């Protein structure tokens, strides 16, 4: 669920042109060119990391049992 949440956040932030700021900052910090696909991939990875933490803590187990 966190993956979908973070991708939704990334999409909403594009309304305010945040992806241009992110891409430019990445370019200046790491001297590498990235695209908007990389922008979404970063948010996907953050969500995946959040989901893994919830899974390890056992939060998903309770959802599956209660569901």
C-alpha cells in the first residue's frame, strides 16, 4: 500500500513541477542525468522500503487475518 501512496504523492508533486527540481538537484549533486522515469522509480523504491518494513513488523499479517 505504501508503494501506491508514494507513487500518488510523486504524481501530485508533478502538478507543482517538483520533478524538475528533483532532476536538477540530482544532476548537480551527482553529476548524472536522470529522467522523469527515474523520479518515479525513486518514489517507488521509497514505498517498497516502507512496505518491507511494515511486512517485517507484521503489520500486513494483521490486515490479512482481519480482512
